[in-house]
């Protein structure tokens, strides 16, 4: 009995060691090292205002990345979420004068559900792959943006809307609360609930999951709906921060969202996913930009460095996997 | 000139833990059609892979035209006149017959353009010299299986093959196509080419072959002239005398009530008018050669394959199951034949693989109880004697037998009443096989019903209470308890 307990303790210790290993936590260690370096080289970095600012600036991409983590866990992805965030802003600004604030928000969420359902259905029921399908939806949404705005920037955010960008609860800005709150909720759902297990199982082996009795198509569609809702929430925050909606708003953020989810260790082949590490990766990318500003390197280098980090991380991951 | 074109002498090949070939001889005469037969695992494929240069032999020698041949990679075999026609016909569907035949060996003009005229001339000459006709401009995707086979044959003939090896060439052909293939083989034979036919169909070798070599458990049993033997003798040699002790005793005396019935099921021309009745507490064997449609039956029972005609009855009630999800709800579970591809989540922990089909049992209000999940896995590890360091081991790191037990544990945890096991013993060692057979018998003694699908006739004969034999999607025999024997199963599966 005593021996068994000891064995148990050892098992737990080795499990803990494994979960803290470089392979599993690389992104977290890189993030921490970067933070230490920046804290040492600039007094401004650790100021609460700066930290809150970083998180707030990361929040739109962050919310998109959380949705993307769910999709990538099932071995799918969506290139249209950035454009969809921008689209949300346009829809809300156009609808507020017609139906009022709350109904406009509600309508934008309904549109998100419909977009997710259609995208998911095309991919699962017809069997078009997600790259082609979402390239198509990306183009459609970008086109809709241009048609609806006639190429102009829409203004006229109401005070209620601005609250989503800069309102505070206990002096913490709403975008920060939404981003970190969704992060915690997402991590819980993905790794601790039945639904999350289904997502990861389907990403790990779709055929085996189907034969094991999972309703694979429906679950994949639901992941597209969730990601689409996240894109809309991101779009609401974006609108609240910049008060306006441009025909190009949000376009391109999907790539940062995918980069962050992949950096966070969510496999592009599915089966593995971690929302909290995605959150860390989003913050890492943001801190990188922030650090460049603080160190006067210039933000122009950000995408360049981002690309190297992305390829480096995925190459390392793929290499380790092949060696197994 | 020596009489034999090819001689393989005392070929031996071992894999870790298995002697795949034990001093096997094979001698092919010029202009001969030579059949090589044997059950699964007899060593046919290994022998041909050594001849083609895909595997290296551990011992033995190969002679071509009486001279020692050095075959250490596939290019060597092709250069020395060995032509392999693979079962899966690796051709590029979008390209023409001509382009496929010269793929990778194109002659070009000085400007680098492919010189079609040269190819066409060579192709015409090739076809003329062997009396074959196939339009050079047709695309592979528009050809029938038989025509594709012909392209492969032309491909090896163009490289001046003297010995043409065909692996299961007739498995996917209908009667007319088969006749045409045999006709082609005879023409080529007359032109001095030799054939090695690897086949499971015993009746066919009496139509086409001059001699037959029988392999069993990696040894050559004998080589016989076709004129001096009979199908019965060949089958008897293939089977040999198998030890019976690996099978548990059949305890089932009287069958329980019918639990699952299939009546007149048809799926295109893959399955034709299939009927069966599975009783509570029995192991029903379903067997046939690879491609006979046995796996289709398993898939259609769990709703993973739609059928055009016929009826399924569960407990006597007509029913239509259209997805594995519904099947599991009704107590029917499948163990797929492709364990790694469609059975397991290889990178998931053992415990998560076990709980996959019934997560609702360990997640009241959606949240998974990890401790309970591992406890349940631990119980199955003990009950099924799964060898693993812990319930948290990734199943990728387990042996084949233990992986199979993990899939079984998942099925048992669903409390299914009907278990469909498709090739449950594929690629696992003898001890694990025995354990799985014993487990199957224990489960039926508890009242479960098992449909045991296997292309190992010996296992069906040893384990199943009753047996059904399929050939090309149609039932050729239904054997009751007292009639079931390996010889009868083999006969029904391989002879018309």
C-alpha cells in the first residue's frame, strides 16, 4: 500500500516534469525570457499601465486565436475570421440606426452562427477542404464589406459601443476581461469537458472517432460556429476601440491568430490543443511588437521576426514528432 | 541455353521474431506460367519482394539464365529482366497509356520536347510483337481494371522483362476480363516469357498454370506439375496439419435467440443478396479472401456503409442504422480491421482511447472525471491483461496485441451486445491471439453475440460456431457447427 502510494507519487512527479519539459512549454519559456529581457532593458515595460495596454492591444487577435485553437484541434482552420471581425463592425454600424443597439449586437451574433453553420456544412457534408472553402468565404466577406460600405469608412460608434473597447470593470478594461476570460473558459472546455475531448479526438483521427460513435460532422460544424462567434466578439471589441469600421478592418488578423494557435502547440494536424498556451503565444507576439517600440527597433521588423518564429516552432515540433 | 530462366535457391529471410522464409527454392522455366500459392503469412509476398529487390535476403542465391544475379534494389531487378505487376497498379490516372509507359524514361528532341513519334513507334512495335492492342492515347482513368493491368504488363515488357510477376491479378477482375488476361498470358508465354502468378484462387491455377509451388509458414511444401495434381491436393498441402490447441473449446451447445438478422442485402455489385442470422451467445464466422466483401458486411451493420436493397432486423424488429453513432446506441460495436488507421487515436493516452465511445459515463454534466477515467482503464488493463506501464501511456507505444485489446476494452465499456470483430488478430503475436480467442469465448458465454470476420480460415474453423463464406460479394457456403472445417472454408472461398 505504502509502496503503491510512493509509486503514485513518482508517477505524478514524472508527469509534472514531463508537462514542464522544454518540448511542452517552449513557448512559455520563450515568453518569460523575452519579458525578463524587456524588463531589464526598459523601466517602462513592467508598469501596470503598459502590461494592461499590451493585453488590450492583443485582445482582438487573442479572441480570434482562441476560436482558431478550437478549429485547429479538430484539424480544421478558417481563413475568413479576420474579415469576419471587420464585417461585424460594418453590420453593427449599419443596423444600429435601423433596429437599435442591443438588437444589432444580437443580429451580428446570429449572422456569426449562420456563417459558421454554412462553412462547416460545406466542409463536412460536401467534403470541400477547409483551405479552399474558407478562401472562398474570405473573398465573399471581403466583397460584402466593399459592397456594404461602398469602399468608405463608416463612423458613428455610440457610447455603448465604445464601452466594449474602453469600458472598465474594477479598472480593468473590458477587452482584457473578455480576452482572458474567454481564454480561461476555452481552456476549460477544450481540456476538461466531454465536448473538448470530442474535438481533440476528431482532430487526432477522424475515421476512428466516427467508428467510435462520435457525431463527427456535427461536432466539426459546431467548432466552426464557435470560431465564427469568437470572430464576431473580436469584431465588437475592435469596433469599440477604433469607433469606426473600414472595408479592410480586421483583414489579415486571421494569420496572426493561426500563428498564435500553432505557436501555442495546437497541432495543425489536430489532436492536440491548448488554449492557455495560445493566449501566451498571442501575448508573446504582442510583447515582441511592444518591445520593438520600447527598444526603438521599429515595428516594421515584427512580421519578419514573427515568420521566423512560426517556422522555427513548427519545424521543431515536426522534427520531434518524426523522431518519435 | 539453360532450361530455367530464374532460380531462387535456399532463400532465407527473418524479421525480428519471425522466420518469414526458411530456405525456400523456386525455379521458373522459360515460357512457363508458375503459380505460387499459400495462406496468409506463408511467405509469398516476402519471396516476391526479395525477387523485386524491395527486401534483402539473409541467405540463399538467385540465378538468372544460369548466372548469379545481384539484386539489391528494385532498379537491379528491372534491369535484369524481372517485371513486377503490382496489385494496386501504380499508374498516373490523368496521363495517357503512352505517357504512363514511358514515364520517367521519356526520349526528348534536342529542344527538350518529349518526342512523341519515337514513343509511338516503339509502342506500336511492342504491341505488334506480342499481339496486344490498346489505344495509346486513352487516359488511364478511363480504362477498366483489366486494361490498366495490361498497361502495367506493357510497361514491364517494354523494359524487356523475361519473368513477369503478377500479385493476385484476378482478384478484381470479372470472368471476361480474367479470360482476356489468361489469353494475353498465353500469347506472351508462346513468345518465351515466363510468369509467376501469386494467387489465392486454386481453381484458376488449373486453368492457366504449368506448375504450382505451395508455401506454408515460410517453407516450400512442394512444387507440382499441374497435370499430376488436383485442387484438393493443393488445398491440403496449403493447410497442412495445424495445431489446434491455440483455440478455446467451443462450449456453446444450443444457440440462443436470433439477435441480428440480415436479409437479402445488396450493395451495388460489391455485395449480392447477403443474408445471415446472428444468435445470442454465438460466434458467427465470416470469411473469404481479401476483397471478397467481408469488411463491407461489418461496415454496413454499423451504418458506415449504405445498402441498396435488403433488410436488417434487430431483435426481430426491422431497423435501419445509418451511422456508427446509432449503432453504438443500439448496442452494436465494430472493431475495424485497420487498427491504426481507423481503430485508435495513436497519440492519445490509453485511458482516453478506452473511454472514447462512452465518455458520457464519466462526464456527468459534461465535465470529465479524469480519476474515474483512469480507474476504468486500470480495470480493463487488469481484466484483459494489457501490458502497459500505465493507463496514461500513449497507445502508439504499445504492441499490436495490446493495441487491439485497447480497442476491445473500448467496445466492452460501451456494454455492446453485438460485437463485430474485423480481422482482430491481424499483425499480433500468437500469445495475444490465444488471449483474444479466449476472451471472445468468455464474452459469448456471457450472452454477447460476436460476428468474427477473418481471412484466416484456420481461425474461423477453430473459433467460430458457424461459418459463412463469401466470394466476390456472394455467399458460397454456410457451414453449421458440425460441418465447419478449414478445408471446407478454403474450398468454398477459393474454388467455384
